[in-house]
C-alpha cells in the first residue's frame, strides 16, 4: 500500500498527483475510482494515527472530496451513453480536473526550476553598501513636522493587528451533529418548491454551520444529477439561480439514497456506519462519530 | 556638447572626457554607489551622453571584468577575471561578487541572505510569476489550497507586490517585483522559461480557473 | 597569521589560488560587497593566508585602481585610473567612487531625493522606534512588505542605526539615533508617548508572523 509523506503534502492536487504517480496509473475513470478509495483510506489512517483531524488535512479533504465527487459522477455514465447535455457536462468536469492536474504539475516543475535559479543566484552578492559620507552630506535637509504624538499615532496604526481575511477553515463542524445529504435535499426541495428559484446564498442563509453549508452544496449536486433541479445564470459571473425542475412526485429523497449507495463513496471498513448506508452523507456522520 | 546647445534650465553636465579615467571611469564611479540596477538611460542622463554610447561602455566593462580584454582597452590578450562582475539584470546594470567566491564573501555580507523559500512558497511564486496580475483566489484555484499566508510571506520578502485591483471583482491582483528578477538573475519576466513544454495547451486553461471555484 | 596559528575547529578555508582570479579576485570580491570597511586581518582569516600577504594584495589593488599598474600584474606601464578607488581609513579598507567623479556621482545619487520621508519610511521608522532593537525581517513582517530599501534610506538619513546582532539568528538589529530624538524634541526613547494602553494585547504581537520567515 502507498503511504503519503505528510511533509510533502501541499494540497489536494499534490496528493492526487502523488497517488496517481505512485501507482503509475493513467487518469482513467477506473483508476481514479481506486484512487478515491485509497484517498479515503489514507485520510482515515491519518485520523486513526493522530487521534483527531488536523485542520489542514480536514479542509483539504473537503476540496478533494468535492473534486472526486465530480469524477464519481462522471464514472456513473454508461460508456457510449453520451447523449444529452448533462452527460457532456459531466465528462467536461472530468476533463477539466485532468487539465487542472496537468496545470498543477506544470507549475510544480516550474517551481523546481525557480528554486534552482534562486540557489545559483545566491552565490552572487550584489554591491549594496552604505552611501559614501560625502554624498550623505549632500542629501536635502529633511523637513520634519511630526510631533511625538503624531508619531505615536502612526506607530499605533502600523502596529495594530491587521484585519486578516480568514485564511483557515474552522473545525467546529467536525464535532457537530451528523448532517445527512438526504435530509438537506428534502429541505432544499421544500425551499425551491415553495419559494421559487433561489440563489445558493439564499438556500444556505439559515445553514447555521459550515457543515450544513457543505452538505447542502453536495445535496444540490445530487439533485442536479437526478434532474430534479436546474441552474440558470444570466451572464458569466452572475449569480447562479437554482430552480426546481422535476414534476411533482417525480423525485423523492428515497431515490437519492439508493443512488448514492450505488455510486457514492464506498467507505472501507464501514462497520461503524449505523444505518448500513455508507453513502455520501456519511461524511458528517463519520466525522462526528469518530470524535 | 557646448553650453549653447544645452536645453535651458538644466545644470551643466561635467565633461568627463577631460577627467582621468574618462567616461569609462565615470560609469564605474556611478556603479559603485548604485544600490539597485541602473539603466543605460539613467547613466546617460547623468553624463549627458547618448544611451548607445553608455551602453557600449557598460558592455566593454562587463567583458573586461570577465577577463576578455585588458584594462584601459590597450591589451587584447585574455587576462584573469576580476573578483566582481557586471550583470545586466532586472532591466539594469549592477555589480556582483563573482559566483565562485561565494563562500569567501559570505562572512562579509551580514543579513544578506534570507532563509530559503518553502515548497509552497515556490509554487505560489511560480503561479504569480506566470499569471500576473493575478488574484489570490485564482492562485488558490490553480494550487488547490489556500495561499493567503504564503502570499503574505512573499509580500514580506518583497518578491511579489499588490499591483492593482481587478475592476470587476475588486480583488487585489499580485505581480512579481524587481527584487524577484534580481534574485533570479533575470532581465525581465519574459526571460522566465516557457511553461508550454511542461504543459501543452496550458494557455487555454486560463478561463476555467475562475469558474470552477 | 600563519597556518599554524589558526585556531582549531574552524571551517576549512577555500583554496582561492585554484579559482580564476586567484587571491586578488577573492580580495576584490570581498571589497566589492562588504557593507563596512574590512581589515587585513579579517580578510586574512577568511582566506587562510598571512595578513602580510593579504596586505600586499590590497596595496597592489589600490595602486592598480589608481592606474599605476595594469590589470593582472603583467603591465607595468601607467594606465587610466578606474572609476573607483580603494581607501584605507582607520585600519579598514573600503572601495569608494573616485573623488574626481564626485559631481557626476552626486547628480546620480541626488536624482529623485526629496526633503521629506515617504509614508513607507515614516511607518518603518515608527515600527523601529517602538520595537527597537528589531530586525528588518521583523519590521517586514509587521508592515507586510519588504523594507530593505526604506531601512537603507533611514540609515542614510541617520535616523536609525545598526545597534547589535541577534545572538540567535545573527540578524542585524536596528534602533533609533540621537538625531531621531532631536527631531522629535525628546530626551530619550522612554519619552515616546506610550501606545500600548490604546491597544490592548499589543505586546502579544511579539511573536506575530515571526514564523513565516
């Protein structure tokens, strides 16, 4: 079995590339399915070894999981069954990930080149010496109007902690109660059928936690795959509107469950899944349980 | 150039030809006090000479320091290189100690060398260099991880800078600095190795990054 | 100092004789980039050569730069002086621009100099004043940008000075000068208005961002 060195780990693409290259696999649907399983196994091993989720890895996990979800969805297509736009979109999603992995690898190689250049250049030192005294004397006399108070105010401003944009994902949700994709899908169905087309922001404004937010996003993907909803976007970068497009009674959350079991994440060693349904929705549940 | 020909309002430029060392000496003297790369034009303006002439002097000095000509333009025989070299990088000329004396020089340059960049910082720097001006969100999308703290480090190191703001999204766009070129020994960003061999068709990917995140 | 006199346990000294440029090149390399005057003994220690030999090289270089010998010690005919000169002041050697090019060099240096400190310089000065002794890396971390050139300006202006070296990291630590206090009309740094009470938790900033370097 593979073992990923965490010191080299710098993001989901890195890890994916690592997994793919270690197994010398082509990026094919089948291979990626194996990689998916190995990835989940890998994450679980870390969790078991460390006893708890590490912030970075847990947040990267969500990114990888979302990416792999795309792939899984693409894999569900029967071969040669590319007929409607939806199928094409899924294949495009797969190609896009492939392209992005290649792009990531290209930058990794360029970074290696930069490192080499930097090291070579470190052997040269530029002449950077204090100004000669006779020239210092020629500098224009400094105009100085600052009082000690001005100066203190300036210092206070500069030394004040900057308002940092959040650069970390909170881990509170890892200890939150389980949130299932199915339950959230039902909530979304209710919203969309009673209130009409809504943006993702509107659909998640009562989410309350990041976990609910993520699971609602996943539920949307599931609903989309089932043809229960459609997305409208007036212009590039415009807000995406989600519309309920299934006929009444045509879609039910039960269908989602069986679908997910058929094609969702097959968690290995799933004896700890209470309902025997180690589907997509088991993310939240597992994270909560393993606490 | 006579006094009469000079544009009004400017101070007279000293005629360096009459001084021992001449224009070559004057150019060398300027290089001695420069603390950043100096352009042909800057030197030409100070000396009141055409840029082309100044450039010729700089190229001659470069060759001479490398040992290809003797001092004073008299000797044509190759001689020993000097302990320093003149390099044309980051858009200008600057004196450097010669590479092979690095270990000897290191003791005399306090504070000169900074810690190595982490792998994450190098990759982020690579993306910014090739995609500038570029937002943090886009760099994050390409690298697949949050790059906020790494970009902060690169800003502190002076290797990248906030260049402008995206008129549509309001996002701050980052680019590389002159120091970046100096540290890499490059004349301009165009001299970075082409990324195409690493990834055919990469350019067409540009549009996807934004929309997929 | 002879080989026998060298203290034990020091790093092996590179044999500069086998490098292009030899000992002359090595001494030149040091002189070109040293950011303070260097003594015969310092150079001798680094090169692992007797001080007398190093002193001989220095004197030869001085004469050569002044045009009394050709490069490479081959020519004996007087040639043009270089645009730089090697001076021995108070026991230390330093390369300066040649005196008779002073007006040209002054034009170059003073171009763009103003009588006011830039906002960046003022902010950097404020950080140094309130955090002294402090390294450039730390000031960079606090300000979020590279401050090397701004610190250089403050040094030139005599507002800050290199105070000491951090015993752990070897980084140069900067502090403010008496001139700075005079400008503000203060007797000592302790008289700077306190800013901590307005900023609860400010002191805890100590470690702030240090880790990113």
